[in-house]
C-alpha cells in the first residue's frame, strides 16, 4: 500500500513533497480558482498597496525638467517654484528675460506651493526661430494657507535646433511674461495672450 507524499520542507504558503520517484515538487497549500472574487480582491489589494505611495505623492515630489515644448518649459518652471528650487526656475528664462536672481528668488518669499493650468499654446515661426505664447492660470498658496489666483501669459523662443552649430546649445527659453491677480476661481481662470 502506497502512502500519500509526506512534507519534507516548508516554505510560507507552500509545502515540498517527494513523489514516488524521489523527485521533489512544490505544491501550494491552497489554490484559488482563476477569476474568483477572492482572486480579484487579492489582486486589487496588491495593486492598491503598490500604487498608494505613487498616487499619494504631491506633484512637487516629482522632479520635472523638460525643455521639449513651450508648455513643458512652463510646467518645469512651476515645478521648480513649487519645490523651492529657485535657481532652476530662474534658469528657464533667457538672459534678458528675467530680473537678477536675488530679486527673482526673493519674490517667492512666503510662497508655500503653486498649482498650474496651461491654456492653448500659440506659436509662429520666423527666420530661424519659433516664438510661442503660453496662457496660464496659477494658484499660489502662501505659507499661512492663503490662496491667490493669478492669470497671465509667457513668451518663449526656440532657436531652430537645425541652425544651431556653435556651443552652447540654446533650448527653449522664456523671453518674458506677465501675471495679474484674478478674481476668478483657479478652475475658471485663464490668462489671455496676444497673437505672436
């Protein structure tokens, strides 16, 4: 009479048994049918546990430095401001497009966080360059929790990459911009730009 295979080692959730030929195999202690409610709940719980830290991260926790389009430059600018990385924020401006660094940095004293909405970007090409206008709405939250909404427009220039042949490479830069306080809510507000 042949007896049932007996356990020889244990691993959490699994049992190793030796079959009649002496070859070890691992068997699960329990098995859920595919597609069962329990399987779906287990998978959902695992996905939630893995995704929770990513979903809980504030936008400022993500580092964004993308100079591939006018909208991404403005997104990078406000990511730097939100992270209090003012030198990086200042670097998105052309040499003659921003105030001196100390004035720029000190202008954000008391700023806690910023949120950004971007409107429709308008661009126009000229001899060797692309000029763009980016309308924005900004919600600035001060360190005391007060919120202020601003609207405005940024002007950006990209020297065509194909015509650049002398270092340093010149990425898309902010030439200038203006922001004004808005009486509208952040969700409703949006800046207006003149045609480039």
